[in-house]
């Protein structure tokens, strides 16, 4: 590939893309090297008349040292850095805002994409873990009725490079905690876990998500263990079957939120296409094939899906599966009819699942005051 003719790949998916024109305030859009595989990067460097080891140096600057700019790559010849900078960029994302929770343990970032659309990513700091929640699409077309991201619909799929770039941003930040916003970060100073639970439905952008996952888990690139990554889906059955054949030990999480079609159709509209019984059958196939435990996400909403009969119905349907249920107190969305269940009712719901043979725990809610729920910061910024 010639650096002069290098064109950013178009997002690959069956989804029709919305307007991707560049807005007036968006940065000049140069293609990002994060879209390239190692052989493609080698070809690019060879086109510059440079020896092969220069491509290796460039790759390591990006994936091992998290360089975001060619100027940082001090062992590359200035002529090569200048030539690359004229036609490409490393990082396709620009920072719009980064907010830190009062406790300092949650940071949410709003990034602008080259076409002006915005996406969110969240860093959650635990004792021994540094977990990133990243986005797979700008917006989302799944229309879940309780979700802030759904309100704006789908903008477009993220490219593989835009997905990887979110991780590299925080890897760089954790490795250099003196960077803004200043914050004391104890070890580990590396990304330890990634969850694809930000904006978008990862299975709806399957090809780009899996290109990104292979880059993130490749020991020669970012090199995070697949078992430390979780992909969350509302339940696109064909893609769950496809994931079972990928051969990477990425964790699967299914956002269920209701044990029957009548209720789930109201909360998760894609359920009309992939009903509960078929979804659970797909999960069973997945477990049989991979021998891996699956997580079900269940966001508790007061008076909607948190009753004891529903807890019992859920337990009955999940009991035979090798699974775990993450019960999530809903992050409240302003003006939404969906409000979080009380702590007491949440504990009762979890207890009923546990007493009826389904392992369940409450996921700690993080960053309410910084709009850490999916899609909330973006909406807050838009309405500010
Ligand atoms: S909950 Fe997830 S899948 Fe549903 S609309 Fe929001 S981002 Fe999309």
C-alpha cells in the first residue's frame, strides 16, 4: 500500500451508514495507521524505501509504547516521520472531555471521531484491576427503551482502528499518570480488563470488532489475554453462533433484562426477531461448544422487571445453563420512566436467583455523577 494512496477502510458491516460528512469543527481527517495490519504497515514503510526493521519499530511504538504521535518515535529517521505525518495519523480520536468521579475511581472520556461524531469510553479503577468499557459503534440502532445511547439512533460502525484507539488512549494514560487530568494512580498502571459495553451493539459491527479484538489480544500487538475481555450483546443469535467458532477465549455476556418475550419485547426490541427461548438455546449451543460460562446482564428497573415472580421465572429458565447473572442497578437517565430498583429489592432479587440455583451478584454501579452510564455523557454534552 502506498502512503500516498492509503485510504481508510470503510466500516464493514451490513448496516447502512448515516451521514459521515466532516463537520466544521472536526479535525482534518487523515487515515490512521491503527487501521493497518502488521504486513500492511510493513508494505507502507517499504514504499518509503525504508528497511523492514523500521516497520517493526513503528509497530512497537504504537502497540508497546502507545505513541500517539510520530514525533515521539525518536528512533525513526526524521524523513520517515515527516513523510508519514504528511499523509497519515496514529490516533484517529480527538479528546472532547475527560471527567473524573469524586472518588477518582471512574473516568469517562468523550472522543470525537474524524467525521465529527462522538463516542464514549470509561476507565474504572479497582484494587487490582483497571477495566475499560469501550464503544463499538457511534450511537446504536438496537433501540433499547431504557438506554441513553438508543435515543440518538445509530450513527455508524466504528472502524477497527477507532475501537483499538480507545484502549491505546487509556493504556497511554495509565502508563503516564502525570498526564492531564492529574490523578494519583497506584499500580497496576496498565489496562487489565476490557468490556465492550459502551455505545453500540458489538455483534452489529462484527467484522471490525473482531479485527480489533485480534489486534488487542495479539501478543505481538497490544497483547491482553482474551479471558480479560468481555463482549456484551443484546442477543444477535447468528453472531453468537459465529463467536463460538472464533477460537478466542473472549467472554460472552448477554443483556437479557427480562425472562419472557412479553416484557423483553418492550425493553429490548430486537427480541421480536430473536425471542428469549431461541436466544437461550443459542447460549446453550455456545456453552456446549466452548465449554465457557456465559454471563447474563439484568438491569433492574423499579416496577418494571424487578418483581419476585420475574426473579423466579428467570431462575427457572437459567438454572440448567452454565451461567452467572450480573444484576445491575440501572443508571438513572434524566426524564426517563425507568428508574433504579431500591437496594433492598435488588438484594431480594439476587437472593431469589441464588436460592433457586442461579449464581447471581450485584454489579457495583460507578460514576453516576459523571454520567458514566452508556450514552449519558454524550447526551449531557449535547444538551449543555
Ligand atoms: S443497551 Fe446497548 S444495545 Fe441497547 S440501545 Fe443501548 S447501546 Fe444499544
